[in-house]
C-alpha cells in the first residue's frame, strides 16, 4: 500500500511557511478558520472563475489585532489591481463587507507562471474542457515547464479521459521529483476540470530545486511563522 503524503503539508514549518498566519484563543479559532475559507473561496470565484481571469495561484492570509492582510499571488497583477488601483480597492471593500474587519490587500506577481503547479493545472484543465488531445497536452505542458527552468515535473490526470466509458489514469513526467527530500522545493496542486462527460482530476508536481538558507521571500512578512525556515546543509 502506498503511503502518500501531501508535498506542502510534509514541509510546513521546516522549509515552507503556513498559508494562514495568525494565533487565536480556542473560542475564536473556529470562526477565524471559517472566515479564511470564505475569503479564499470568494477570491477564487471573483478572480479565477469569472472575467478578468487574473490567474491567481495562491492566497496567503495574515492577521494582527487590528488588521487582516490578504496576499494574492497572481501571474496577471494588472488584472487584480485594475486602472489606477481601482480593482484592488474594490476587492478590499468586498472583503471588509465579508469579514467586518479592516482589510489590506497586497498583490505579488508570479514571475514564472510556467513553473507554478496551480497555474499549470488550471491551464491544462481549460484545454481538456475544450476537448484537446490530453496526451499531447500533457507532453507539451511538461516540456514547457522544463524549458521555463523546472528541474522536474509530473502531471497526472484521472477520469473519463477523452470521453471514454471507463475512467482511467494517465501521467507524464520529465526530470526528477524528490518527494521525500525536505530540502527540495516541490510545488503541488490538484484541480478538478468539469467536462460534459464528467469530472477530470488533475494533479501537478513541479520540482524547482533545493531550498537554501538565504532564500528571499517575495514579500516581507511580520507575522508569526511568516518566513520559511530553510534547513541548512550538513
């Protein structure tokens, strides 16, 4: 029996920082947890599922006593910010109405979207919905990720591929994916593509290289657990 471990959860607190960073008393914890879920769901629907399709790959949430900070990682920051920052302000008002708290929105650009597991999976899902040849698409996506600087990539699709009666699993891989190495920076995402003949599950692993002790974050975080604690080599 295979012992499967989520690549991100395996590294949290060692080489990866938490995606929600805050402390709360026991009585308040459940409420804030549900609030985080609602924020992520709202932003995903608002920015990824409806125009302008801002290609948001990740959402980080930080809380202090006075302020709730939402950090949006996107391949198209201009679509989130809008004309003269109008889109960002509108998002801020929507989140304040949703949470009844002071909200600050930060937008971080994903510099290499071809190596981002979430964006790779979303793009692949869109092509499968348009009835593209899944084998050809899998191969092309793997090759483009490797050309963009990834050291290894694996994509697995499951379901009624090509509209077949019987569901099956197909995968493609290039390079190496050291899943059991904590020092390895492995990006992972799972996306569901809803087609006319059923739901197709897409899993993507991207190996970006090893973490180093002097790895710089894309944004400065003051919250507890805000920085990944990269292990030094021995």
